[in-house]
C-alpha cells in the first residue's frame, strides 16, 4: 500500500509537470487580469486552469461542466478541460463546494451575479476585434425614471465623428440585454462599440447611435406575455426615448429608430417594437423564448395574433410600417425549432420577416453575430 501511494504521488506530480509544459504552447485568455498567466487556451481550445489554494480539500472548475482539479505539491491546483466552443463563457471556481469567482479572470455580470468569464477566440472571426479604424465612444448616463421613480443608468454609443460633425443627426438603435444581465452586458461581453466601429469603417453599416438601457424594470407581472412587458414598455416609451432625443442629435422619427435585444431583451423588443410602430420602424429579436418553450403569464403557448393583434390577420399593414423585422437564433439553442416554426407561420401569413441562424447555443457568440447582422441591415433605405 505504501509503494502504491508513492507511485500515485509521482503520477500526480508528473501530470502537473506535463500540464506546465503544455502551457508553453498555449495563449493566455483575453479575459485574464494578468495576460502572462492562466487561464490558458490550448491549440485545440481546451483550457488550462491553475488555482493557488494550498488549504483547500477539493477544487473544481464549473464551466457548464464540472472538472476536478489536481493538487500539486506546491498547493497549486491544475486542470485541463475538454475543447471549449469559441465565444464567451461564464465559469466559477468551486472550492470545497463553494462557487467563487476566479481571481485570475475578469468578472462579469451575467448570471444574476458577478461571475468569472473566459472568451475563446473563434478562428477567422474578427468583426468584434480592436482594429486600426476610427472609433466611436461609449458613455454612461443617468436619467430619472418616472416609471420606477428612481435614477437609472444607460450607456450610449456615439459613432466616429459625432463630436466633430456637430450638425449631423443620427438614427438610433435601442439594444436590450437578456435575463440575469444588465446594461453592462452589451457594452462589455457584447463588444458593441467594436462591432459598430468595424462595420461603419467597412461601409457595411450606417453611422448610428446605440442606446443600451437596463431592462430590469419591475412591472408586477412576470413572464414573456405582453402584460409582463408593461413596465419595460412604459420605461422605454415614456423615459428612455425622450431622454435620448432631448440629449443627443437624433433623427427623431420611427423610420430612424430601431429596437432589438437578446433573449428576454428580444421579448421586450417584440412587444415594445410591434405595439409601437409609430415609435420604432425596425425590430430585432435574438434568441428569444417568446416563440415557444417558455409559457407566458396566462399559461398558454405563444400566439402571435393574440399577442400582437393584426400581426398575422393584417400583415400588410405591419409590412408598410416596418422597415425591418429581424429574427435570429443559435443553431444549437433549444429555442431554434420554435423560432423557425414561428417565422414560417408569420411568412405564410404574408409578414415580411428576415431570419438568420448562427452556430452555437444560447450564448454571446451568437448574439454578437446577430447584432453584427442586424446592424448591417438596419436603416438601409
């Protein structure tokens, strides 16, 4: 038994040394706090994690799947994961069964709390990379909400040249985050400014203002029903749009306003946009559960005609008012079939819908691509 224990220790130490050697062929994750340390991305997109926790009894990485880490003689725990899909992923350290943030990684609000995150670059994809092009600006603004009777924060992207071309007015996209997130999501995880900077520089998108507001507005009714969206719709129509039109050089008409969002924000955009075509002439819905799989407050499944009267029975009227009605979803998302079915039903009734899907599940790489696609199409008239 004693000899077996010695052999086991040697094997464990050897595996850690091997991992250390493999790290030499890796690249630090772009989300690391210290760019010279792990988490480290291997050539096959597996990730090496290291944690200094000499007094811990058990350490794991929870990256959607839990990986047991191996403790070295120096108290440093190490593990190499399976290959990870490109894109942004939240994760936790689990130390003695307690999930905590990894001090080696930046933290992000996106799971209803601050979480560690790792961004795995996708080969050949650079539309959200920092490039040598003219850059716009993102600013944080506070406004007073008459709906919640509180001060609230939003972010505003202004395009390159906004501060120089003082007579130019711009169209506006109102861009909403998902459930468990807030207004920082599209700014940080979504890389909105880089996506727009690159599109505009390439001549693939109009110069535009993008407003990213906090969609967490209590309405007293939950779910994805139109009733459940009342608080957000009131906030958007009564407070946010007027605030932006008063403080920025906007083209203040429906034709030059768009609203879009991911998941919960897609549902919010569906109702706020389609119920107010005199305010928004373009609507984008990314990976939303409103089309099926998620029940609304009344307990019934999604019915487009019931939710937006006339959307199907008088589709021609909506086609005249809407400049762009866009829907997207991840191909690995459980919402994809419901979404495709809803799009097919809308098209069958004559509604003009543009649909696109992207590789991936319910995650940021799909939403970045959705924004890139939507922004390249909106205001093109």
